[in-house]
C-alpha cells in the first residue's frame, strides 16, 4: 500500500504523542539499567503501533511502509532501542498476516498486535551474518513436517521473543537456494534461549540468540520454500536498512534541536553561545548532513513502498545515515560542553544506538560491497 501524506502525518503525530508519554520518561532508565522497555508494549498496542502494516481485515490499520517509518522515527527520537525492538514485533505481525496460512495468522497475529507476544526475525548465526549461503541451522524433512536443528545469534528481541521468523538451510549443497523460512514458536519443545548479549550500549533491543534441537515444525509453518526465502529476506532487509537510516536521522534531528535550544539559553561572555560563529557553523554542518541523509532515506523509502528494486538506494541511505549519526550526534554533544554528559539529555544514549545501527541489517562494509556490486559490476 502507498502511504498518503495524511497517513504519514497522522501516524507520526500519534507516535510522537505516545513517545512523549510512554518513552521519554523512561528511556534513560532503560539505558541505565540495561533492559528492554517491555512496560511500554501494552500502551503501544493500545495506540495501534504494533499492527500498522497488518491488513484491516485482521484488525490492523493496513498502512504502508512510509507510515511505519514515520512511527519508527518518532519513537527513535526518544529511544532508538525501544523503537527498533517495537518495529521488529510489528514486522513479524505484518509478515504473518501477509504470508502465512490463515489459521496460523489467526493464532499469532492478534497476540502480537496486543503486545502479549513478542516477535523477532532470526537470520544471523554465530558463523553467518550477511552471508546467506553460510546458514547452518538445518531443516530436515521428517514425516509430514520438518525437524529443525541449529543456533541463531545477534537476534533483536531474542531476550524475550517467542515468535520467530527463522531462516534455515534445507540443502547445504544448494547454498542460498536451499534456504527456507519457518515460523518458530519459542514456547515449544526443542527451543532453548541463549544468554542475552551483554552490550555496552543498546541493551534495550534485547539482542541474543537461541538453539533448536529436534524442534518440530509442521508443513504449514514453512512461510517460504527454498528459492523464494532468499528473495523475501533480501526484500525485508532493504526495508530494514531504510528505516534504520530514517531512525538515525531522527536521533540526529533530536540532538540538533537540543543543542540549538541549549545554545540559545546558555550565555557566556555576555551573549548566548549560539551567537558564536564556531558553534553556529558546526550546527549548520549538522543540519546539512541531516538534510542529505533525509533525501537518501526518502528515495529508498518510496522505492521500498512501491515494491521497486531498492537495494542500491537502501545501501546508500543506511551507509550515509549511520555514519552521519555517529559523527553528528557527537558534534551536537560537543556543542553542549560538559552539560551534554548529563543523563537528562539523549546524546550518550543516541550515540551508543548510532553505533549499534552501524551493524544492524548489514554493516557499513556490507553496504559498500552492495554499492560496489551494483554500480561497479
């Protein structure tokens, strides 16, 4: 579905209001305690934020990709980690509503939209990140279903999720062509959760992993067969790279606004510090880079929503926006002097999150490989 301007504006306003009441007051606490913002999930469900892309026939809002981006950006301005966690559950709900059998969708989608269950997408493994052909988690045909064995790692929401869209290998000799996609239910036998990754920042995304040992999946739980799963995964990755880039823009915009307000209110040597040319030019550079990143993100977002080939645009957007966020959030923090270290301001939280964003859904180096492959041949 193509988002209208009204859809995007209304969703952004609704998400911003939710963030102001439910995220802003708790974001620093979540970061300080190194935990996920699960207490805000129920409120997010009531605000309709967990079913934006779910069709109206299934109780969702039937909105398009750019409306979801507006939601993610509004939340990321206050807590990138919470926004990234929430959008992953929303993505799983939307995918199951779109791609699974009706009975399977009815079993899981309403619970995901109510925030009663948490969703995640499991692609990465200890020895396989962006290299699809290196997936070793194995699906073996067994009776009228499948046996799944293997290990997944670095999965957002894995600390608490129990509904996983999981990519597994059915035939190693086929490489990426042998990869299929299954729904894995974390409440069933054969599933065990790995310890949460102890990160220096970004703990609120609940990164972790799980092991499958003799996990039994029925035939209907294969969401995409071998051959099709790779194409579906690449399409979803392009979307993820784009909204991650947009969320980085939102963090920079938030930090720039805080730095400007502080510069106007703080005086030194008889005048507001914002009057100093060095500070003005520094923040002007931030504004220029932010504008450039926004243009790249907007181009990629429209291509994703239209179902066009967004691989190059998404790689450009994510590469530039994540690099820009690390540098420019730091610049905004520097403009605040030592005051920027205070927990009441978002700089350190956003800086850590920007570093995390450089690795999610393909590192900056992987974006360079994608850009080079497409533009250089």
